[in-house]
C-alpha cells in the first residue's frame, strides 16, 4: 500500500466526472482532492496540488487545455475521452514527456481495455493481427475515435479501404471473416457485428513461436494458427482507480503515440460555397493520416465551405476554410 494516499483531481461536471468522483472517494490508496468544471481547474491545480488529474470535461478543447495545465502543475493525466487523445494526444504527450509525467487512456474505455488485452497477449507469447470491437455500443463517431486512439497508441492501421464491420453469426466466425494474407506486418483495427450478441472486445492473435499442438488446445475459438481472445466491454469509470494507480506508478495503459490515423470530415450532403459548417452537414470517417484532409474536430470548430463539396466528398484544406488555427 502507498504510505500516503494519492491526491486526485477531476475535471468535469458530467456523468463520467461524477462517476469518477464517487469511485475515487471510495477507493483504497487515493483520496479526492476536488472536482471542478474546466473554468476552475487551473486555479485549483495551483492552490490545491494533486498527484493525478482525471480529464472528464466532456469537451475536446477544454479537456486538452486542462490536461496541459495539469502537466504544467506536475500531475499525471488520465484521459477518459478518446477525442482528446486523437485530436491532441501528440502535443499532450510531448509536453508530458518533457516534464516526466505519465499520460494514459483510462482502462475503463474500450481502447484502454483493448490496450490491456494487447499487453497481456504479448506476455503470453502472441503477436496481434487484429484488434476490434464486437457490436460497438458507443455513439458511432465516438467509436471511431476509440479505435483511432488504439491505432495511434500501437501504430496500427485500418484495413485498406477502411474498417469492414463484417456481420458474423458467432464469435468463432470472427476468425474466418478476415484474410491474414491482407494484413501484412502492421496489425489492423476493425469491428464485427453479431446479431443479438452483447457488445465486446476481441483480438485475433498468432503464437510468436512454434509450440506443441497441445499448448493451445484449450484456447477456443481457434482456427490454428489463429486464435481469438475476447471479453465483455469495460466497466467505464468503475475501473478508473486502476488507471490512476498505474499512472502514479509510471505505468500507462495506453499512451498517445505518433498518429497513424485521424477522424476526418465528409460531407453528409451536397454543400454549397459559403456554407458555415455545423454537425448536421458532416459525418466522420477513420482513415490513415492525410495532411490534405480536414479533421472532424477542426471542421466543427469554425469552418466554411470555400468551394462546392458533393455528398460523401472529403473536406480538404482547399475546399474548406478553417477560422481557427490548424
């Protein structure tokens, strides 16, 4: 046990922030120093120092700003929102590294739990071919950010042409729904749908070393040499105290890496010149990095169509004007 309980601050006023507050208040090894909305976080970081800051602001820009302020005030950071991780993970992680601070996704998120599954699979002697979600329960755009955060943390990529979302009958069928010859050396992210099945998480793995046939005969489903590791969805903020303890010990669940993917904006319908962009005009797509395309986060800040964009067309920095800094 720790000699002194960890002092934890929580940023945010929503359900997740309140849930984290309750769990921290009743968890061993830590105590709640405060929970405040984004506008009050900076003053309390200075007046009431903490060991770990849990970002649960509910707003991407507020979450990023509060995380940077926490690092500046020597607090480790737990990110509960994948949007913050994807949109601002690199500058946050750079600042943290320069200050000897840990930044990590929360293990209570789908991408956080998948990261833990990946680490455990490596310890068991497997290499990862694909990591994904079964019947994702998150909002569709939030789901894309979760998978992008995982990909960026491990340098994974979506399949060529995008995630497939295959429909299969059972978890065992996941092993026959992918083509290992199409994966190559870079593990992939994807998802599957199983009618009537609850949400879950999965890995398709392969042993790194030749092993006796009996070594994995208890591991089902299997389509040797490929095996499926799967589990139910994470428990959200109920698991956040585990992440807090790990962050304080220098053990991130999933640290932001150099991005391989981004969530880009597509036109939901034909967009005319001078249209001021709103959520109703846009939809999201996860794709490998492309410096010409406009990330969804920027398109939703303050942006305007510069030249006509057809339905399902990409927003680019040529056909879209962004009024805030890129």
